[in-house]
């Protein structure tokens, strides 16, 4: 019952958030210089042509009127038509969403594995030189942003030792039998491991570039939190029961140390999704972020709006999932 | 425990100065001293949970004739887990908040002693009933935050006796509890100890508690044993001047104002001389 109320409340606040995002984006992209009509027409078009096209797209009306028309459409599931491609925005955006989701989730999984491993190993080896080495590596990973990691990875594994693909989502010559746009997922379900390998080989470097800074954050926060937990009485008590250090860390300390990390990972994951915009561009990966940059360059107003709204939905969704996971992992909240 | 000495790594002085004490099966030995006298350190040394910064310099800890300090670390922790247990000081922090009570009592039986899950489960149920918890089955399924402090301390006592250990170290088990619960918990520990015939090392700073539950007593000052005697002999006439002063400083409920007697200066000087003498021997040897 309480959970139900919390979810309803959450949905209401989400609606307000989305409205705010919509208004801001809508106004900003119309106020900044740059005009989609000018981008569309060939050089030498007359003022008359400009006026006619402007009226066709409704851009001659006031911003407020335009917003009402657009918002009315959105409520009926119509996000408008892309100016550059002349296709419905919703279809375009949803077509690209799976690519970005797969990339982000893969990056998150890699970051959790690396960061978690670093934190656990660092705790196990605390007080030794290995711990210091892990801390140094962590600091280095943390102080370099994801797009620089992208460049480094392209240089290392795309140019100097070309073992991975550095461009696109899949080798273009490959015939794809897929019915959804979740290539990675569907290739696994269909047991097409040849395709899966090709897709992973494309995704690994961009995912790694996104994952490294997040892995460092996870490693650092989880290790700190483990360190505090290791001093608690129940950890000591577990030692007197005859358990090994590794067992004590993973079974007693980890479940409690993970909670503060989880909140942080939620916030950082939304930053990671933001990072996909640049990383996708860098690796010519056909996801939402890459599409967003094209849309901004072309001043494709409806498409920008659609993408931004979708990003906002993803962000709030991630936060909701984190809160639910927190409640599931913390018995004090589950029964409270 | 024979001639155990320990110090903080790299520090000049010793935390424990040739401490020797023994607890026989079925015996309750009180271990008293001021804060920092090293009484908790002794309990930790026995259980193999000394802080990393503390190193044992010399001496041995004998359990049934085996020197624990000579065992390989893995053997030592398994040996301790199987035959020793701790009743911790603060019941509020000594249970893992994210695990149910049941597994926290049975984990050692299953993982270290190799019992079957069902056998361990029924053992836990019996123990909870023995520490007078009314609905053991429900408590086994509960999380620590659903229990009161007194209940949690009962759970911890039950857990300490779970593996029928030879030795239990009780580290000021009543200090963190409400005065009204203290007596009950003391009676419970004493009763359990008598029924199970366990050797119990009772670390405390409360001589009143010692007089109630212990048969023998070790008084510690500055990591040095200053008195080792039967409780029967101690309370009428402590041998060491420091022990006498300590006894005189115990508050009496009947006359609270007059009872706060500080330990006299010359007693402290005398005891410091004793500590210095012990250290001289150590440096030469």
C-alpha cells in the first residue's frame, strides 16, 4: 500500500519534471540563433519561399501557440514530424533508443564488474602495496573524462593494435535477421553467436570508454564504504566464528556497504547516459546521442524535442529503479 | 594463557606485560581493570581478532594444550570458530542488519562445523527457547532491527553457545544495556554457563558484576596482572593495594555521595614502579 502510494507520488512528480523539461527545451531551441528553414532551402531561395515553408511548419505562430499545438499532439502520442527526414519523430527516436540502452547498460555492467572487483580486492589486500596500486589506478581512471578514454581506446585498439571495431554498431555487410532493434539481446536469444561477437566487438570500446570513469567512482565509494563497515562489531563477530577474510568481506560487509554505493551509481548512470552523446559520435555508433547531434546541427526542432523528452524519461526511470532496488536491498525500508 | 606480551607495532611500550591467566572448564573468571588496562586486548588475543596494528611479542595461548599462536592462520581461525565464542559488548551493532537472525546463529554450525541445515535450525530454536525468547520460530525469521536491545543480546548469547564452545569470552556484555535488563542478562549468562559447563572469561570493569557471577578474578593494571585470586578471597581482603583501592572506589547505592573515593596517589606510584620493573626485565631479556 505504502509502495503503491510512493509510486503514484513519483509518477506525479515525474509528470511535472517532464513538463518543465519540455517547456525549457521548446523555448531554448527557438530562441537561440539558427533557423531550420534556412537549413532546408537551397541557396537563392526567395523570401516568399521562406515564408511559405515557415507557415507550413507552423513556425510563424507565437512560441506559446506552437507549444500548445505540439503538447496537444504529444498527449495523443504524436511527437510531430522530423523536418530533415520527414518521418514521425516517435518512430525515429524509438528506433534508436535500443542501441543507446544496450550501450549504456553494457557500460554499467562493465563498470560495476571492474569497480566492484577493485573495491573488494582493495579491501582484501588493505594495508599492502597492492591496495595502494589499486588506489592510484582508480585515481587515474577517475581524473580522465570518458571522451578522452574514447580517444585513447581508439588509438590503442583501433589503430595501433586493431582488434576491435571503432565505428558503427555492426559490420554493414552483415545481413541482420532481427525483428527488434535490440541487436545484442536478440542475437543472444536467437543463439546467433557469430552476430553477437560482431556486435560486441563494435560496442566494447565505446562501452569501455563510458565505463572506466564510472568504474573508478564505484571502486572508490564502495571501498570506502567497505572500509567503514569492516570495523563494525558484527564483522568482528563473524571473524570469531571462524570465517575467512574473503567470506567476511563478501557475506557480512558487502551487503551493507553496497547501499550508499547504489544511490551514487544511480546518479552517475544518468551522467553516463549523457556521456553517450559524445561517445556515440566519436564511434559513429547509431544511437540516440548521435541522432541528437545531427538534429541540433540541422535545427530539426521536433526531433530535438523528442530526443530530449526521451532522455528525461530515461533519467527519471533510472532514478525510480534505483529507489526500488534500495528498498529491496535494505530490510529496514522493506518493512518500514 | 602464558606470559603473553603484546605491543602496538613500532611503539616502545607494551600493551600486555607477561600476562598469564587460565580459565578451567566450568569456571567463570572475571577480568577487571580500568579503561586501557588491556582487558579487552586479552579477549581479542584469545579470539584471534587483535587489531592489525597490535603484534604479539611473546607468550602462548593454550587451548586444550595446543598453542593457538603456533597454528597456521587458517587452522587457527577454524579452531577458534569451533571451540571459542564471543559475547560482544553492544548488541545493537553486533548483529548484521541485512541478515535474518536465524542464519546469523546457524551459519557457524553449517559452514565451519559441517552440520546439516535442519539440524542447525532446530539447535537454534532450542537455544532461543533456552534464553527465554517466547516465539523462537518468529525471531529466527526476523531482522535485527525488529528486536529490542535486550532481545538482541539474548540472541547473541544463544549464538555464542550454539557450537558448545569450550571457552566463551564475554566482553562487557552488559555495559551497553539498560540497567533493568542488565541483571536479567547476567543471570542468563551465568545460568547458560552453568548448564553447558563452559569456561567463561568475563571482561568487565564492574566489580559488583564480578562478585555475582565469577569464581575467580584477574585484576589488570597497565597490561600487568596485579591480582589473581578466587572471588571468595578477594572481596573480604584484596591482597594488592591497587585492588583494595579499586574495591573502595566501587559506588555503593546506599550512600552515593561518600563512595567516590579516588585511588590514592601512593598506590598509583607503587603500581607504576611495578610496571616499570616488569619492563626492565623485558628490555634486558
